[in-house]
């Protein structure tokens, strides 16, 4: 048996509203439509089913046994459809109960906690997974739908036609030195003076590695790299222990503040890292993502103030 094309979910919803209210006018008010539209939908449903659902007593519609059977089954059917829509959207990452956020390690010092707190206030029922990594790794996971949004440095490594960006703030690059270093008390440093010094860097793929390479190029020398590490906190630990110097963004100033100093570079080496959120354009209407973007805009305004 083929389903008649006049038999639609919308008409079932109208039918259920009438059965709840028992009155055309109240059903029309609930659905914000006219009594004529409700009556027409019910009559069309009877035609599609090829059987009566109501009997007429004056202007009143009195449900028949067939109407009660349809009501019971239709309630289950409509709920099944709603659940199917919800599960389908969640499988695609839209308005799921879990939000997967990617971020740079350095942003966990201040930015990420503030954004997550704001997001939880906006959507208290949301569970948030935080995944840390480099610009390159996080973009790969975003493109493969493993993440819903990423907080990264906005540079060429995350420029993608399928993605949109929202800037948050700009951050200067500094020279990180141990507190007992001869450079620790200087107001600024000429990077060329460290031509023979030993440096520690992050591995390729991290924005700070790329920015550091640009600064060294401006200074006219290749640094002597003692080691490369995979997170900024290990790097800071190495600097504080005197293993070498590093070029790092100012946002990590509070970490190891008693053991590491961030010294401004001379103006000719000035470089800023622009931080922002990146997300897939295909998901820009997802309620969870919209809540994060709203919180990011508030964070950006506070940062400018």
C-alpha cells in the first residue's frame, strides 16, 4: 500500500493539536493559524486515509474510534521523526550535547578558560571536550569533522575556503629568558646580539614556530636550536632551566613568571600573532557554534577595552 501524498506530518501535527484541544478555535490559536486551515487539514487527512475520523454534531467534530487510534499512533510517529531529526543533526555535529573545541596550548592560560566559562553560562547543558594541538593539526581535525571549532593563530596555515574566521586579539612576540639571564633586566633586546645563543623552539606546524622563523629571518641569522618540543609549557620549562632562549607570545607571561622573563624585541623585529576562532562555513548556523561565537565577540570587546 502506497502512502497518499496528502498524508503529511504537518497535517498530523494539526490533527494532534485538535485532539488535545477538542476545539477548532483553540487548535488554530495554538498553531497560530486559522480555523479554516485546521478544518481543511483534518478533512484532507480523512481523504488521504480514505476513512472518516470524526462525526459532525452541529458545528462540532466528535472523534470516532479511528481518530483515537490515529492519535495514539501519530504521537509516537511524530516523536520518532523528531528524534530522527535530532540524532541526524547530532551525527553531523549540529546542536549536539557535546561540543569539541580545539585550541593552542598557550591559549589555555587565560583565553580558553574564559570562553568555556562563558559558553557554559549560555548553554549550561553542553559538555565541552578540549583538544590541544598545533595550527596544522587542529585545522586537519576541523576539516575532518573531529572538532566543531578551533582557537588558533590566524595565518596562512589555517586559510581555507571551507572555513570562516573571527578575530579575537593580537599578541606580540617576545624573547623568553631565565630570570638570571643577562638580558632579563633589559627594557628591550636586539635579537642580533643573540646570534651565538642557543634556542628552543616548538615543532613545525605550530604558529609560534613559523613566527619565530620570520623574526630570525629579519635578524639575519639561523638560530642554533638545541631542541624542539611539542608544547609551549615544556618549552617554558626548558627556558627556565637555562637550556636555551625562545621566542614566545606575550599571553604566556603568567606561566613560570618567577622563573622566566619576557623581554620586548626592538621595533625592527616587531611581530604580532593574531588569534581567532576558525569554524566550518557549513556549520555556521549550529546553535552551539553560535553561542561560542557570541562569547568570542564579547571576549574581543573586553580585550579591546
